[in-house]
C-alpha cells in the first residue's frame, strides 16, 4: 500500500488507489477523539468564540463520530476525519449568522461618569477559555506558541469578523498549517476557492489590525512581565488606584462583559474604578491562564469575612505596560469552567 505524508493528519494517509483500512469501532473512535480533544476544542473555540460552545461542539463531534464509525473508510487519518466532523458542527452552529464580539468592537468608549448599563446576553461576547482545555501541551514548542497566540481574545474576536467558511479556511491554513489541498478536501471545495477565501480573510484581519503570525516574543512571561503582574496584583488588592494607573498604557482599556460599555485612558479608568468599582477594594486575586494570556480570578470581600467570586480578569500587555483589562462578570459560569471555587475563606491572603 502506498502512502503520503500529510501536515493535516500528523500521520500517513493512504493513497486513493490503496485498499481502504478497516473501519474503527466506536471505542477506537472515542480513544482517538480523547487523544485530540484539546486541539479540537481549541479549533472550535477559535471558530465559535466561546469555551462553552466549543466543548458542546466537541461533544457533538464525538456523538457524530460514534454514529458514523462504520462509514469511516480509512482513506484519511482519524484526526482529519474528526476535524471534518468538528468543522461541520461549527458551520451548522454558525449558520444563523451570529457573531461574538468584545465591547470595544460595538460602541465608542464611555466616560467614567456614564451610567452602568444592564448586562446583556452572554451569547454576545467572546469568552475566555482555560489554557489547559484549548492549548495542547508538549510537542513542538513553536506549535505551542502558535496555539497560545491564536486563542488570545483579540485574535479570536477578529476571527468573528470573518464569514464562517473563511474563518475555517484561515484557521486550518494559517494556524494549523494544513495544505490547501487538504483544506479543500475537508470543506468539499476546490484549491482555488480555498486560496481565494484565505486571501479575503487575510485582508479582513489586516484591516482590523489583527495578525495571523505568532509573536514569539510574547510567548512566555519574561521577568519584566512577571514583575509587572506582581505589581498589578499588589496594587489591585490594596486598591491603590494611583499605583495601579502607573502600570497602564496611556491608552489602556477596561471592559467588563456582559456590560456593553468600556472606558479608556488613565483618568477614566481610575475614576470608574474609584466610583462604580469601589466595592472591589480588599479583593483577593488568584492567578489563572486564560486564552493564552495571564489572568486572575477576583474574589470580593463579603460581610461575613470571607470572599466571593466576582470576576475573571484577563490581562493583555505590551512592553512594560498593561494595555487591556477584560473583567468577565459572569463568575458563577466561568469559575467552575476554570476549576475555581466560588468562595474563599477569610484567611486566603496569599
């Protein structure tokens, strides 16, 4: 039997003239899916913009794989087959044309004295994902860098600007490094159509200021950035807004999904945190890794002397300053996703 190497499969794929391999049973499909669960969840997260929807999509992929195991002909790898199923699940989910975004994508910045609007549906917003569920561990360090960079909130939000099939093409070609022929086969289209879709997707992302190339300089936390985050936690827990402001870029942004507003700049951020956010004084911060970025689970003090889950913060940095603080206020949904308790005892100061 002749075979050829495939960047999409990570294994060999039988040629069209070779006899089909034996179809795997449901148990084998399940083992194969579990082997690829994290990368599939990362793929679906980029497509859908929600860790919850991504996990639902992977679960649906598992169900469809079980049901179709007897029809798997073995001409492609199990991994490629699972990606085809996952792509179809995501495209089905996106048929309604819904698009997740960040508050900065939908409205101009508000001033600090603006009235806090009512929260909106969680289905509107790009949500954070635990790194452990969407970034595969081990393997080529360069691949890990790409995986982490391509699940960052800004990049995932930019992907939502693309029509669903363009989104799939760009992720498969630019992030996962599939060949144009493999991508065309998965999507049931031609190589010229794939190349055209990729060109249009690149142009849309370039217009939005989003790059498809991984920034290896930002792949890990160097000593300078670790020190910056330590100073941030210290200033936030003491609620020293003057000290905190010195850590921010002059055009830094604070946004708070599911509230459809955001503030920008030192003065408005400091005033907003000192008025609307005054109840955050005395909070405790627990580090998390979210969407390829550093973050913190914020617990606010309670009258009983303990701490209650309040928000999950995701921090974006450039150089030696913080550029974006995204504070997700749906703690009751997000903290369990990240394996975090909803309560901390009163002696939890680290």
